[in-house]
C-alpha cells in the first residue's frame, strides 16, 4: 500500500494528528515509568525475611508492678504459654524484628582503638566501624524465628544476660562486610565500652526497616534478655492455629497476672505485621496501576474516537474508492496503516520522554535507572492497543458500499 495518500491526508489534519501523537507519547512515558515503579514496589514487598513467617505470632504485655523480678515473671509466662495446645515454641524477644519498624542500631568496631576514634569523632566514618541493626531475645529465639546457625554455634544458656553480652552472632552479609577476606568466627567486635566475640553465623534475614542500599541483610544478634515491665512473646504454631493460639495466649497471660495490660494492637500474627509494614507500598502499587490503566483507557478512547470521526467525515470518499475498485480489505488496511503511523510517531517521541521522565524522577527520588527494555515493550503494547482501538471503525469503513459515491453532498 502506498503511503502517499495517508501522508497527504495527515498533512491536512496536522493539529488533530499532532495532538494524538502527543497523547500517545505522554502515555508511553508515564506508563513505562509507572510499570517500572510498580515492579520495584512488588520486588520490595516480596523481600524474604528468612523467618518462618506463616507460623509466627506476637503478643506484648505491659506490667504495672514496680520493682518486679522481670526474669521470674518472663519464666512464668513462658511456662504457661508453652502449655497451650498447638504451641511449638514460645520465647521472649526484643522489640526489634524484621519488618517491625522498631530499629535497635549499634555502632560496632573491629578494635578498641577504632572504637575510641569513633567515640572521639562522634562518627563511624573512616574508622572501620559499622552501623548495624540488632536483634535480641531469650534462649531459643533464633530457632523459634526459623533461623539457623550455618557456621559456628548458637548461644549457650550462660551467655543470655540482661547486661553487656560476651558473644554475638552475625548474618553472612554482616560478616562479609565487617570481616572481608577473614574468617569471622572468633573475631572480636567492640560496641559501647565492651568487646564481644563472634561465635556463629546465622542464615539470611533483613533489617527492621529496609534501606535499599545493599545493606539490608547486615544484622547482628545478641543474647540479651529483655529487662523491663514490657515484654514481647513470640509464639510458633501451625499456620492455621495462629489466631486460636493468640487468643488463648491472651487469656493465659491475663490469668497469670490480671493486673497487666495486653494492648489490642500488641496481638498480631507476623503476617499482619509484615502487611502493615508494606501498606504504603501496596497503596502506591494500587495508585500507580489505577493511573496507568486510566491513562491507557483515555488514550484508547482518543484513538477510537478520532478514527470514528474520520470514518464519518470520509464516508463519501470511501464510497468513491470502493466504486473505482478498492476492496474492503484495502479500506481496512488504509485505516490500520494510518493509525500505525500516528501511534508510531507517538511511540518514538514517548520513548524519549520516558527516559527524560526517569532522569527527572532519579534526581528527585531514590529511583533506579529505567531499564531500556521497558521502552520497546511499552511501544509494542501501545501499538497493539492502537491497532485494536481502530479495528472497529476501520471495519465499519470497509463496509461502506460504493453507491455512497453517487449521493449528493
């Protein structure tokens, strides 16, 4: 098919065709970047914690008695919780957990000298020290979480204390970052005014709040017992038993000490805690998808509407072409080719605008560079939508009979 008649027709409708080209270009630029941002958010939501999430639940209690023996109270609570049918494990844990948003960070140094330099400068920069998030709990809390020691050993019962700890565990990411090229087992680290020895390496987990800078897996574990009126107990049970176990745990703890408070928001499954952490990401995904789909819908309507308008305006011209020998297939190809050129112009401009928009977003927000393969994929999708949008008007045009050419204007 010759393109000359199509180009000649478009030159007579420069403004209309130009506006549609611009609409397609803006749609591609926005949709490509929105799709990339959705993919980034989905990947973030799917970040594995390394824990047995579907088996875990948490319950927090707040004591009201002053000068209480906290360790004795926790031992009595744990004994009662472990008697609940369906409970596989019950442990006391610190307030920081993966995706809890409760951050418990420490600066650890490879030597006492580095620690002194960091304290003197009030900074970890250029000292060899590392800021690391810390998890703590009572005996058995690693196994209850679903983590395992992959090198070295777990804490012994004697190492669980309420004050300064003598032993720590590191994740593989933290050990690699802190002791590059060295065997971390047996190495000393210094935090505060004391040193602790690395006794084991733990399977992968993540920080309480993701940073997205490659350091999310750098975590340290302490055998430090909670020592306060507030305590958080972690329960492990079959996934289907969690709600029942949580309700039974609340009744059991209230029976052990009726004077304590058990906040309603202190009872939740680990899945609920994770969903709450990623709530903003889920909302953002919904908003981006709604915006992208809405924009695509408007663009499809624009293409179809313009095609319908042109079919109506060219009805007599189409009849003349039919009368001099054009087939229905020729008419159909004409409108499809015309739309292909318009959308093609918009796609080419849109790919350029998509890159510019991505650079603008990168300069203002923490967004990576848009992968180039998003551009041809988005272009093909818009081309396909454009051809489908014009199909109905093109079919209607192809059914115009030659007799229309004999009608007076």
